[in-house]
C-alpha cells in the first residue's frame, strides 16, 4: 500500500477545492435563472390576466335608480347613478396609463366613453329645456349647468398629466364624480321646491329631438367602416361598436326613466306604445356583445355585420324619438 505523501495530499486538495468551489456559483446562477423566468412569466400574465379581471361591460337593462323620492326626477337620478356605477363600482378605464393592465382594453373604455357622452348630452338638454321654467325664461339651473360642463371634460385624463407631471391635474373620475353630485344636488333641490322641472310637452319634445340627433350622429360614425367592410380583420371597429353600444345603453336607461317622469303626458297624448317601441329599438342596439366585432359587408353570407345591425337600431330609435317629439308638438 502506498501512503500518500504530503505533496500528494496537497495536490488532491488543489483539485477538489476548485471543484467544490464551483457548486456555489452554479447554485447562484440557477437561482438567478429561476427568478428571471418567474418575472418573465409574471410579466407575460400581468396584462392579459389583469385586463380580464378589470373588464366589465355592464349592460343590464334592468338597472334602476335607487332612493328616488316623490317630486324628484328619475331621469336625473339614473344619469347620476350610472356615472357613479362606472367610476366607483366598475372603475373608469378610458384614462388608464400604459403600466396598468386595463390600458390594453378596447371594449370597456369605449363602452364607458359612450355612456358618458349620452349622459352628458342629457345633462345639456336638462340645462336647456327641462330644468327651466315652462316659459323658457330665466337663467339656467346652476347645478345642471355645472353637471353639463363637467361631463364635457375629456374621458381620458388620469391623475397625473405626463406633459406637466408637477401641475395640479383634475382627473376624469373627479370631474365626472362632481357632475354626479351636481345632478343629485339638483334633485334634492327639486324635492324641496327650490328647482324647476318643466314637464310640459314642448320641453320634452325638444329634449327628445336633441337625443335623437345624438343617436343619429352615433350611427353616422359607422358609415365609413360599413362601406369598407373588412370581415374578420376590420381595423378599429370594436371601438366604434362599443362606443355606440354605450350610447344606446345609457340612452335606454335615461329615456326609460324620463318616460316614468312624464308618463301622464305620454299616456294623455296616446304615445305610450310609441315610447315602448322606441325603447325596444334601443334595447336591440345595446344588447349584443360579440366576442369579435366583424364587418361582413352587404354581400357577405358568412360574416355578420355588427356595425350595420347596430346602426339600423340606432336610426330606428332616433326616428321613433323624432316621431314622438313631433306628436308632442
């Protein structure tokens, strides 16, 4: 048997020490690799999963305002509560910055923008027509005027303006929430007898005519994409479709409530059936929720044309609104 000498032992140590020393760096690189893979997977899932969780298209036609008291306007109440629902319950998405998952959404921001546009149009008409004395004289109601002004704010302003990060920014949520408060303040004053709500035929007819024009304008924005077609891969049509859907949905809720406010007038003029037919057209315009918006064109037998169907129902609702307005005069 050969007994290892001191030189042999030193040689063994010199071989093993580097081999043993490599185990720690090797483990460290594995850990770095695993962390990198984990972060990559998290980033890969961050946007789609986060956007899926944030997306809510709340088109429930049974939505009704709560807490409306005698003497108040149900239409003003539903307008205020609709804005509050989208901001405080579902979360406002049209202004989300790029680093939040909701920024990649298309349908929900467009739907909410359409809702805000329809509510803003109604607030403007409340200021011009329904919130004034029957004679049309006198100044505009301050709460209604403020609501209409605030609802005219851009829908895509976040809490920080990238162009002026140190400046004081009024976000869309804050502006619209204040608009809802103004509508609620009007209703409170209305209950107390300190505000005016013209329930006459002329004021209602003028309001319906203005809302009909808004629906007609919404339908007109669909003309170009419908003419171009595009089938399965039409570009940008989901934005138009869901904006129109939001307008139709908000108009449905507001007009349904407005019909309850002025039910006596509609029944007295024999317009109840026409009113229900108009609401039915808005339901048809606001109800479909295709997973992919397609524009098949007039000659397509296989690809649906979602824009054309929505445009048809928007125009039918507008036509029926105009007929009712004419009958009221």
